[in-house]
């Protein structure tokens, strides 16, 4: 690690015995299906408050569930909790299945996708209005593209070992450290898309203009032959209008400055949306971003502060608590959407990035990073694909193997060399040697034998659902208790409105 700003962080290496004690959390989105249609019913009365439940909530739509594990230091515990949430869901909502892919089915009547409702409080109304704004800006189909987020923070014991004169230095030191990781994650994000991308098939509703290399595989779907993750391409959960927004990751101060600016500058495009539609507000504001959450990125700095403030204010006041990596597709071959092996890889990858070179990203490199990720998303399984590295063309496979070799050496240095880490790295080498080993290829092989793509995907969904049947849920009591508490917390919020929503919105903005 570079000593250019915070040499204290070098001392973290004195406690490599603590590197395996970092905290991991998973957020997994999934689209609810009733038969072969997206479920439009609300199920929160069975699962708890969508606004206040820590483990089960909704994302953009009532039909888009989000399962959230608490931070844990052991991979198997994280995986087990995520599986237990699925067991809990299926026990209470037995008549539904969860769509096992990131890309949604082809929905012809997009008005049938219900926007999530959170209650009567001002906080609930704001979340609903923000989602209405997303709908009016980008359309509902894009907003139900699903993914898996990997959250990570290193052990707090490591920070306690640092010799710093003032305790107030710690948040700044943490932020510098985590932003080093963010920059290195961005640089190598393309590797995650190759290894774990599972969205080479796209519904026609998401395609505005078909490219020549898109193949029609049914009346509802296109396939891009060598693609890995169309979700992370210009066809997926990436908004072209945000190409003009430049957000620096070179420091927490620059990151906050640039994102705050984007939430305050009026957009010529979004200003054309009527202020009210059907007598209701259409969006939070007319700015380039309604709020900072609207900025789509492969990774984010997050604060775990309990303050009732915007994320940018939390970051400014408290610094970075953990990283959220957002570029993982749902794994259709894992019943909970992400395997324990992938969790192990992501833990090692994130640590490798955090302890990598502390170098800023120039405007030129930023374009290179974007280009590499897009190329792998669209044509990653092309055997001869070349990427740009420091301005030079390099073979993607060769560069990927270099990264994996470095991760292997790093894992041995820090003691994360148990069998699960070795196996996940071995599997990754195999994927680089043969594109046929990638989940994107395997998905194509498994579901394109039939012209009824929906039926094939729903068969996978049903198989996953049935695999949970009869299994013991070790976290059922905890999930039940959280459901009850979440209703109480929402009732308190709903009864505590002292400001009008208009005044609340003004103060928030």
C-alpha cells in the first residue's frame, strides 16, 4: 500500500490474523412470480413492513423483493442466513416463485408493474415518490432488473491497532482506505462480469434498437452471442443520460462534491416531465439525480450510521463504514442467487482491492475503465477479446490470469488459503481458459433448447423453491421477531408526521 497520504494503514498488515474477520453482507433482489406472470399483490402483511424490516423489504416494485443478511464474519453463516430468508419467504408465500435471473421476463403491459408502497409517513412517501420519478425517467422494466450486492468491511479490531494522535482522524483514514479499494474494484470490475455475469439474454421490452449481433431466440427474447452481463451493459441497469455525470472516486470529498452537484443541477431532459401526473407529484425534483441513490455504479461507499439523514450527509459526518459492490448478476444455478464459493471469491477480491495500489483515476483511465467493463459485458466470451490497460491493448484472458495469480499469492500471505478460497480461484482459472465454463454460457445452453424461454426459467425457479421444502430454518424465530418489530416501528413513524410532506420535501432537498 502507498504511503502517500495515510502511512498508518500500513500497520494493518501487522494484524493479518484479523483479515478473515471482516464483515460480509448480501442484498439479493428477486422478482416475484405468480404462475407465468409478475405478481402484483402486496405481501408485506405476511412478511413485515417494507419500510422497517431489516431483512425483507421491497426495492422499486411491490413485486421486487429484497432479502438482506446481517453482517457476518463467516461465509457459511452469510450463505445460511440468506437461504433461511428464502425458506421463510416460501413458507409464508407458497403460491409464488422467485424469478431466478437478473433480467426480467418480457412484460408487455408495463403498467402492471406496481411501484412499491411503504406507508403513510413522510419517509415512506419520499421512497414512493423517488420510485415514481425513476419510473417516469427511465421506465418500469429497467427498474425491475435484479442483482446481488456484496457488502464488506474489514474487522474493527484492525482500526483499533492504529497509532493515531486523534480519534477524529480515524473516519478520514477509513475513508481513504475504502476509496483505495473502490478505485481498484472499478479497475478490475470487468473480471467480475466475465466470471459471474449471468445475463446474456434480454427481453425485447428492454431493447429500444436491436443491434446486428443480437439473435432472436423466441418471440420475447434476444440473445447476444458472446455477452456475459447485459444487465451491466448499455442495455441494462445503466442509464445513458448519466454519461454526462462525472463522479470522482479519488477522495471522499470529491465524491460527495460531485454527487451533491448532480442532485442540485436541473436536467433539461427531466424538466420536460410534467410536475404532476394525475394530480400527483411525478418526481422528487427535476435535477440530474433526484437523490444520490439514483447514480448507478459498480460499487459504492456506504455509512452504517443510524442517523436519519441522506447517505451523502452520513458519509460527510462519519466517513465510510463499508463497501457495496453492485455488479453481480443473480446466479440462476444457485437456489439463493449467490453461491458460498462466489461469496468467498468476493471476500478475497475485495481485500485484494483494498490493499492494492493507492492511485487516483485520471479522466483518461476512467474512460478506459468504462470501456473495458462494457466490452466484457457485451462480448466477454470472445476468445480473442482485448482490453485496454494503461493505454495498451492486452489479451483479456492473460490479464485475468495475472489478477488471479496475484489474488492467490495475496490469499497465502493473509491466511485466506482454506480449501474454499483455493477452489473458487481454481474455478475462476477454468472459466478464463474456457468460456464454456462461465455461467453466461451455461445459462444459454440450459434454457435456449426450447422456444418457450419463460417456461424453462420457471422450471429452474420451481426447482429452487422445492429444494428448500422441509429444511430446518435456524433463523425463523429471529425473522418472526423482526417482522413484528417492523410493524411497530412503522406504526410509530406513520403516527409521528408533524410536517406536511411538501415542507418535508423542501427540507430534504
